[in-house]
C-alpha cells in the first residue's frame, strides 16, 4: 500500500525547569492511503504530542524536535516553510482535538468558525459566494446527524452540549475534502453511548470520503472496532505494531497484554489484573526499556538496554527482549 | 441583550439608593449634630434649635432621610457652609473641569495601555517586555499624588515648557461656556489658541492620573494575551491553516480584551479617587478640589453632594463597561448554562 | 507471582521521586521553590522583612528618635543629605531619615490593623452569603457589598475620615470600612461554588453543623486566594493611608507619615527636594516590596506547576 504519511524516528522534547522531558522518544509509524490506523496508549504517553507535531501546532517556545522526519506525500513536514505547511493544514490533514469544549473559540458562533475553515481551505474559486459556503457548512452539520443545523450554526459554543461540540469539531475537520484525519480521543469527555455514536459516525464519514484515519485512543476496545492496524505506545515509544486481528489474536508485548486485560470481556469472569505502577519519569528515563519498572517479565538486560523493534511475524513488530 | 441592559439599569438604580443611605449615615449621623456643626460652636442654642427644626433634625431618622433624599432627587443638596451658595450651583460650576480631566486621562490610559500591552505580548520575554514590566511596577508602586508632585517639579522648575497650574493661561480669554469643557467649547467656537492652551494645561494632571492604570492595564492585557496564546482553540485554528491575521483578530484579541475591559472600570474608579489629590496639586478648579476643601472644612452638604455625584458617575461608567464586556462576550450576553 | 510487594516497592520509589504526596519538609521545599522561582518575589520578601524590622526597631535604628515629636533646631534646618543626615533635614531641622523610618512604623501598623479587622468581617460575610446562596441573607449581604463597591474606594475613605476627627484612628476606621467588601465579594464567589460540591453536600448529609461546614469544609478551600489578596493589600492600604495623610486626614504632625511629609515637602520644591523625594521613594519601596511578595505568595499557593 502506498504510504501517505511516514513518521521516522521522531523525537519531541519539552523543555521544563528540570531539563528536557523526552516525551516522544524516537517513534516510527506510517499510514497508507485509505488506511485506518490506531494509536493506543495510556494518557500522557505522548500520543497527542506526536499528532500535534504532524500539524506543527506545538508551542515552538517550549518544544524541541531534535531528530526525526515526518514525510507527507514525499516531503518532510518538519522542514517545510510557512506557506508549504499552511497548504498541508488547509488542504490535506485535519485534526479533531481531544477537548471539544476547549477547541472552539468561545466568542464566535460555531457557524462563523466553520466558515473560517472553509474560507481558508482555498479549494473554492472566487465564484463561490458566502451563501454557498454557508450551505456547505449547513450540509456538513447535517451530515453529523444534527437535526436543526441552522440553529446550531448560529449558536455559541457555550450554548451547546459536549456531544454537540464534539460533532462541530468533526464538522470542522471534514467540511472540506482532506486526505488524512487525525482524531484525538474523540468522545472521551462524553458518556459512553454518545461516544459510541461519535465513533461510528466518524468511521462512516471517513470511509465515505475515502480518507485515511489516525485514531488516537487509550482503549484497545475502541481501536478494535474502528481501525485496520494498531500501534501500541508506551511512554514515548512504540512497543508493538500489528494488524488489529493479529494483535488481538496474539499480543506479544507485556504492556499490550496488560492493556488487553483492561478490555472487559463477555466471557470469563473476575476483575482484570491491570498493570501496576505509574507512568515513568520522562526527564531522567531509564537507559533501558521504559516499561521495565512495571514489567512482570522483566529481565536483567531490560534495565540496561533499549529493546529494538523486531519483526516477530509478518507485519507484526514488537520492541521487547523476550522476542529478540 | 435588552433584558441584560434593563437588569443592569435596575441594579444601578438600586445601588444609587443604597449609596444615598450610606452617605446620609456618613454625613448626618456619624458627625453628631449637623445643625451645631453648620452654625459653629459659638452660636446660641435657640438658633441651633431653629435650624434643627428647619433641617427636620427633630424628626426620626427615616423621616429625615426621606426629606433629604427627596431634596437630592430635585438636585437640592442644601447650602454650602464654605461658599455660602447652594451646593448645586457649585457643582455646576466645578464638575465640567473634572469631567474634562477624567475623559482626557481615560483616553490616555486606554490608548497607551493597549499599545504597550500589545507590544509586551508581541515581544514577550525580550527587553521590550522587560521595560514595560519595570514601568508597570513603577506605576503600581508610585502613588498618583507622588507622580503629580514629580511632574510638577520637572515641568514647573526644571524644564518649564508646559503649564502646571489651572485650566487656561491668564492672558487667554476663555471661550463661552457651552458644555463647560474648555477644549470642546473652544473648538466649537473656532478658538484654536484657547484649544491648544487648554490641551497643554490638561496634559500634566491627566498624565499624573493615567500613569498608574496605564501600566497595570498594559500588564493585564499582556498576560491575558499570553494566556490565550496557549489556548487549545488557537492551536486548533492554526492546525486548520487559518491565516495569522485572522487568528490574531478573532481568536486572540477579542477574547483577550474581555478581562481588560472589566478591569478598566475599576481603574476608572481609582482614577476618580486620585483626582481628589491631583486636582489639589495642579490647582485644577474641578469638583474634586471642591470636594477636598469641603471635607477639610466639614462642609457636610457639599461632601454628600460630591460623593453622590461621584457614585452616580462611577455607576454609569460601570454600566457602560459591563455593556462593552457583554457585547464582546456571548457567555455574559446570553447567559451561561 | 505475588503482586503486593511490587506495588509497595513502586509506591516507595514514587514517593522518593516526589511523585506522591510529599512529607512536610518536602512541602516546605516545594513552597520555597515555587515562591523563589521568581527572583522578584525573593526581593519582595527581603523588602518586607526590612520594613518589618525597621518598623519594630525604629527607635533603635534611627539616630534622632526625638525628631518625631515636637522638635525644632533651626541651626540644623534645611540641610541637604549628608553623612549625619542621610536624607537631609526639614525646615525645622528634623532628620528626614528618622521620620521616614517612623513612617514605616505607622504605615505597617495601619495596614496590619485594617486588614486584621476588615478581612475577618469580609470573609465571614462572604462565607455566609455564599453558603446561603439565593436566600434573603445572601441578598442583603451582597447588595450591601455592592453599595460599598459602587464608590471609588479612596473617595469613600476620604469622606469617612473627613467627618471623623482627623487622626490615625479615624483614617484606619475609614479604610477598614471600605476594605471588607472586597473580601466579601472574593469569598462569596468561591463559597457559592464550593457549597455545591459533593464534600459539602456529604457533610450536610451526615448532619454536620453549619459552623463546621462553614469553617472546616468551605473556609479552608478559600484560604489561598485570601492570603494572596492580603499580601497584596498591605501595599494598597499603605497607599490609601498615604493618600489620606497627604490631604491632612491621617496622622497629625508632629508624628510623621508618608503622605504628610510629601505634601509638606512639595511646598519647598525644588530647593529642598530631599524633603519630598525620599519619603516618596520610601513609599514606592514598601509598596513595591509588598506587591512582589504578594505575587510570590500567589505563585506559591498556586496549585499545580
């Protein structure tokens, strides 16, 4: 499959008062055309940071990218000039933010904000009037299963419920044609039924428009429903990557197995064991495997050396000495 | 919006009544016998009794208040002990000068605080920001009356290029009174000599009043801007490739001005308070100087008139500020969930 | 495999790294770290300590303590700053330095007294109004607060000080009378929000007394903003006090006060500039110090970061 996006050895550091926090520590991942990919890991493991670096919306005063490439359709996003990255942002990639209520400007109507996205997309010629833009926006609002789009168009964010705001964020991301959608834990802030609706809505819209999708989530269960391939991320490292089916059939990395235990199953009883411990210190990480302090299968070598990504079976990568 | 305005006006009326009660207590109850105070310690007892009856002081307090308040509504604050004139006549004479001063220094501080705040945020953590921060600390720490004294020293003695006393030079004929604001009146009558002279006289006192709020406001604008720069919706908008100027205008400036405008109301209050000291220093013939003299001479009728008027002005300013905030912020205008 | 020991070890490891709730000593270190991160706060603390020291030991530190009472020495009048008179002397031959140090005393005393009366009153009213949100108690207290806040603070203080006898006590009463509403408004907002929280509702459910709820449940959660405001307000009270004494409504001569000294000196500008400039600098110094200190306290009590 042709690669649309290819992230190579990306490192992202935040400068803090104690030194650099190495939040993303050399990750590799790629997304094919029309492929749906999941990035799974617990909160704070660097998922959102990775995705924001794709659109280069991290605060350049706090963030340092010492190494890595983000190749999008053959050119490296990290080395693009302002005009080039604006073109990518306006035409090719869009991202749905994790916090729908923080993602909308509180002092303008949502319609106004959607129109702004349409206006900037630059995909419409001069004959495309304001009225056309509005009808495009209204149609996009209706597409996310909102029954009275005209009223919502003129509402301010604070007048909408969380689910509505999430839908509006989806509208903004999909109102103009794009090649890649990054969805950062959509619906996490909402209750489960609405979350499920949002997920299904998202999948049908992405498939309908033949887009690629990167779905960020902390839940393997959600990823299983939505994506073709899964990357499991732990503390800034990709620890396992495989097709969804393969991953669930045969999880290799101890962390992935721990996550699996957290997915509730219908059969089999008892409370899952989960994973003990806390996410690690990013400023002075262990020289070895970052999962080592919490790993039930830890060996001596794990504390000294970083496990390289090894091919376990075809299309199934794992970074663990157990399989080396 | 209409509902919001009427609610706000209703509150304003309520507060005015509250202020009048407060002032009645301060001026009529706290100091003891107002009749004795009006006539002085050597007046005979029968004259005091006479005046007490005349001022309804022999009636119970609520009744006294009603008499007093109905007078206030008609603009009758009684006579001033100092000037021996009805207080209202004094107010009419002195109020325009203070309004002119307050408007001009309000203009100064709003205009320059916005410019400095934008500069400080644009060049944050550089020397520009550092200088503006240092100045803002000075603005906080140096009271307006000290600024006034220093300006007086600088331009009165060291470098006398700007007049330091009064509203108009003695060799210039004042324009006919239309609004009472000399700058406006002279412009209206086409008297440009008087206009520029009046402007020069305005400069120092209004600067003394504006310095404190100016730098504080600049700091608030700066921190509001830098706070909002980190907001998620800015990074979302950036992620959609929305142009820098639109992000600046719609996503950064508009939300950032909301807290600044609310604080401006408070700053205007401190400005009006400081006018009491600054007018005295620059010999500005305004209502504040009149009020201070009344206070020092315990001229109770004049004191209560001055405070009622300042309270009313402050309430009107606050209502205007609230309306501006409401027009900027839909969460206030339309009510939150 | 026995999971228990791993959990315990992990817990200890985290505790050592300061990831869990720290010990008291560690707490102090965190507070100091947060406070001292901004060097200006440390400068503020330094200034505050100096002013407190000067205020307490004014008679010992100053060289001519008799100069704050009735004192005239025309031989030594109008001297510019020198080694024996750091800030020069005034028209009566009194040492400005001594008088400035004693002014510190009056100014600090005033703000301590004003705040220690105004803050408890304001906080109590705010707590009650916030807890009884929506009842007539709330309405009465908050409308009263509105009335006080609807007048520019200095004007109200001037008016009250004017109708009383002009002295330090009256100016303190005047400033106290206009200061409490700010705390009422501050606490009101927080108490309103807190009284809807579950822990307050829980306390109500298990039948805790109103006193307990107000003072043990709600009040502790309002303390950081109150303390921050207090630290900042010391400077403001000094400023308002100086303004009052500038027009002659504060401490009466011969006892010195900042405002009064500046206003006296202004008459002899520019020849006897030291009569005005040094008290002015002193007041800027102390206000600035308390502002920096207050900012530091705010950073220190700020949760997170």
